[in-house]
């Protein structure tokens, strides 16, 4: 049983402390982006479409006369469930630009696409980008399902979320949104999918839904579509002004021939997100982000933000708080937000117990003060319960956390070891 802080201190000096230097948590963007969609091929096999993008800032450019040139190699391998290579290929991409500033841009992208014809089944895609000039290599992987479209019954391809779509006469030009992040302040966005009808019906009945939490429909649209054999290509525009920031799913239901009351013949779904570009990448829910401000503002401010029903108004009120709050610090409000919510993310990842890590005592101190200069851990002492000591030398602060239950639920010990004033707002540790 822990009796006093002094007894803990006395025992602490009689053992060898476990010291750990924690680094600041940061959310880094992926080295490259890709998406994989499944369509029917012209044969009995399945077609896997790979869409790839990499920011210029991730590429190694070299000067070539008045230009800057970057060449890189992409290697794609599809491994089946028996760990055999079902498909493998490599190719080279080259980018040329005249402006040096473009070579460091996160927003200019090198893009390409490839099609793989494989047998139906489950695969793992391994994608590697290699830059011979710099020697840098980046790798990612994902699970891929190649469906069997050979059945005589109707079916639907995967759903492509579009970044842009245009039409010149009979020709359509589409650019996929491979990150599946939809800009919050646009009025609408489009999706594309293919329907493979069965029989000779002249029309199909298609319902497109947007599902929110617990797969509850927050938008639904049903319409008749002219049936074209063997492939009916469908473009669907979805309004999003009523969608708050967060994670959603698009679901397409196919009925036929043209009756809403008919049973569902085929279905397809696709996850996507609504995002606010002015917010840190770790913020995916404004109501939750407002609740996480409890350490730096009062409940009335939080309730005011959460009470807004219009997504745009909610975002403005949220950003307005941070613009006002930044006046306490000599830093940009965006930098302040990113630092705050990166600490929240770190706390959720490292201090979660029976509740999110940001709600824990260690999470509170980490969010307010950042990573400690030193952490002393004592998890196996005979004469005391497990405890940790966090040292902030540059701020002359020290915090003691005790695991009273032995289940990893560390609580801040009272009184707080603090040679300065009580806790009040973020105290950046430089």
C-alpha cells in the first residue's frame, strides 16, 4: 500500500529505475497513395485496377539542363492465399518539371494506373516504389478480393469515388479520388460503377445510399437506369452539403427489371470520408474534437460547438476558438491545433484503458505538457503499487502516476508535484 509520496521516493532511489525518453508524436503522410478496384474482364477472369499517386516531394529530382527530372520504378506483386505469386510486374515512371519549387510540392502528384487480369480469389497486393538515383524505397500492402463475375446472375463492380468528371460529346474523362477523402465544402461529388445485367430487361432499378454510423442511411436515391448489355456504366452524383465530417459508406443496391419492390439482385459498397482541409489530419469528428478541448476551455464553449447542426457553421465556430486561443501563444493557430491533436492521438494510442487514452490522467498531462524529458517506471516493486514519474526538467515540473488497481489504470497522485502554478492550458515543451 502506498502511504506517502516520500515513501515512494525513498524506495525509488533504492532500485534501478527504468528510464525512457519519449519523442513527440507526429502524424506523417503516406509516402504514396493507391487504390484498388475490381471490375469484370472480357474473359472469365477478374480485372484488378490499380490507381497510384506519389507527391513530387517524395521523389528525387535531378537537374537536366533547364529541367528537373525524376525517374522511379514501381513493382506490384499479387500473392494468393497459398502464398504463390499470381501476378507480378514492374514499370518505370518519369516526371519532368521546369520549376524547382514544384519538385518539393506535396500537392503536385505523379500518377499512373495498371490493370491486372487474375482468377477470382483473395490476394495480397505488395507495392514497392524504388528510386535508383537516391536509393530510397517505399512499400505498402493491402488485401484484394477478385470477385467471380462469371455467374449468370446480375452483379456490380466496385464503386469508384471520383475526384473530377467531364464530358466532351460522347467521351467521358474521369479522375478517381484514390484517397477517398471528399472535400467538405463542395456541394456534391460523383461515383462511378459498372452493372453487369442478367437477361434482356430494358431497365434496371438502382438505389444508391450513404450510410453513417451503425450503417444507418443518411441519404438515399433510387432511379431507373437503361440496361445495356454486357456492361451498363453508371455515374451517380451525391449531394453532401448535409453530411458532417466523418466516415461513411456508399452502398449500391440493384433490383430489376425496374421495380423498387423487387428483391435485391446485387450489391456493392465503398468506404469514404468527409474532411475539412483546414483541420489537422488526426481530427475526423468535430464533436469529438470539441470534447477533447476540455483541458483548455470550458464546457460552455464545447457545448456551443457541438450544438451547431450545420457542418460549415460548426467548422467555423471550431476554427474560431483556435484563432482566439492562439493569442496566448506566439504561434499559428494551425500549428497549435496540429500539436494539440497529435498529442491527443498519441494519448489514445498509448494510454487507453477502459476509456480513450485522452481521458486518462497520463493523457491529460501529455496533452498539456507534451512528451516528458524523462520517464521513470516501477512496475514490479514489492513494497508499492506500480507507478511512474514524469520529469519535465525545462519546466521544473514532475508528475507521479500510480496504478491503484494493478490493471494499468495509472492515476495522477494528489497533491501534484508542481513547483510552478497549477495546470492551465498547453505548456509547450521545447
